[in-house]
C-alpha cells in the first residue's frame, strides 16, 4: 500500500498537511480566519473534502462558499497514546467530527475543552491555529468559549 506523502515541520516535529493546488482556496481562506468549502452550483449542497463532483447530485460545477464555522460535535475519540513524538505534549487529545450547520462533517480537533467536558451534540465554533508561517489549520472550540 502506498503511503500518503507528508512533510514534517523542522521546528516542532509536527506533521504538516499536504496542500494540493485544487485545494488552495480553502487554505488561503484559513490563513485569513475564514472557512470556505465547495458548494454545488446546482443543488447548493456544501461538501468536503474536495472531490470530482457534488456527492449529492454529481454536478461538477461548484463555488468556494463561506461557511458560518458553527456546528455541533457529531462524534469523537480521545487519543491517550502519542503516535508521533510531537503529540507527547498533547495527549490526551480529542479527534472529533463536527457537523457544520451547512451540512458537511469535518474531521478535526476540539481545543480549549477539557476531555471530560466533551459532549456529543455540543455547539462548537471554528477557530484557526497557525502551525507554520504559511499554514493555518481549521480547529474547533466550544461555542462561546
Ligand atoms: Zn449538487
């Protein structure tokens, strides 16, 4: 099985996302503290990750559309083992799926929330974590935090 290409930040040892050219609008928006996702020109459904066509109606045309960044925590797991050295400072940490109010479910992290305070169905909001000088990650925190 071929493994996905990856890069590691020299300063932190942290894995960095691989940014493909077709995803550039998403990453550029995150840099500006905005969330944009593909939205179908035909049925108006938003989705992510990017694919060749709308998963709802198979239309090819889409626009990068602003999202509110608001949603609910759909499910989560808590990692207690650091699977990479840089994660030793972060365990235990939650990997969550957030269902945006616009519909898409995103796999992300929940920050600014103690592990025992995490609840399925809790309202969450987007936050933005700069991990290098030119890469910002979409993360989430409890709404109103
Ligand atoms: Zn569609």
